[in-house]
């Protein structure tokens, strides 16, 4: 059996990398292929799709619009939102 030993330094490096990635998502610095921000907040998604908060919640609950929750904020991938605008559900 192969064992890897993690040190405190390894964990600190991992923590720094993870926090940097979260900061990029929150600040919207990660760009999608089309030049837009890769991750959008709920407010931006509702405006882009012209839907109510309840409709967005239903899309999350039914799994039609994937999301990530960081803290108390929901984030949606721009490509998934674009697919919703085109009427696609990602199933074919």
C-alpha cells in the first residue's frame, strides 16, 4: 500500500490555492470561452433569462440549471445559462 504524508505546509498551500480560486469566482475574473464571465450570480441570471426568483429556484430544484453555492450565494456557469436561453436542457 502506497501512503502519502501531508504536512502542515501542504495544507497551507492547498488552502491558499482554494481561496484564490474562490476569490476569482466571486470577483468574476474567470472568463468563459465567449469572453463573458464564467460564473454569474442569481441576479444576473434572472435578468439574462428574464425570470423571477421563484422560477430560478424551480430551475435549481429540478436540476435544469446547475449551480454552485459558496457561502450564501449561488453561482451559475455562463454556458449553462446560455443553454437555458436557447431552450436546451443539456440532454441531447
